[in-house]
C-alpha cells in the first residue's frame, strides 16, 4: 500500500463530520508514514470555568489524533480501532490560539498500537504530553439501527 498524505487527511477530516471532532473544530493537517497531526482552536468553547483550555478537550484531541493515526497501519475494510487507555500530563495552561497535536507511533503490533501525542502551542511550547493505547480488532458487521 502506497502512502498518500492527501487521501489520508481528506479521509480523517471527512469521517470527523458530525462527531466530537467536528464539535471541537479539530482539523487533520499533516501526515507521514509514522505520524498524524491535527489542530484545535482554543477559545471559550473548550475552556474550563477559569478560562483555560480544559484538560478533557486536550485529551479528546489526543485520543482523536492517536486513534485516527492507527488507520495508517490497518486496512479499514478488514479492521477497526478502539482506544483502550489514555494518559495525559497537562504541563502548561493555554487561554486562546491554536494547539497542535502530533501522534507518533511508539509500538506497532498486530493487535496493539502505542502512540505518544505531543500537544504544543503556536510557539512549539509543550502544553500536554499524552500516551494512547489502541487495540486493533477484526471489523464487525453492524446491524442497522
């Protein structure tokens, strides 16, 4: 399978429509053979009551980009991905602007992918450091609801 950056970005942005990623304005902007990058605006819609970027919004960004990144290594017609564990260290506060999350593969097994996701601001200052474990499962046939 050849790597097609534009096709990957288009796919990730398309499947995010009408999801939490769409609600948080997450946009996939860059991809490589072992990484995926997305941005999220920081504004009152992702703030906690003190006017700072909510840690849960950062974790949602991290899990979104890390889970989507596992699609770089699977055939989505045969397999699907589930996040099974995420941890986050929030290192710096952020009030406004843009944060950028880049997921890089740490371990690529047949059934487990481990990702490190670095969330940085416009000055490349580390805001949060996350680790995500994804499980790769055989695709299940879904019944119509």
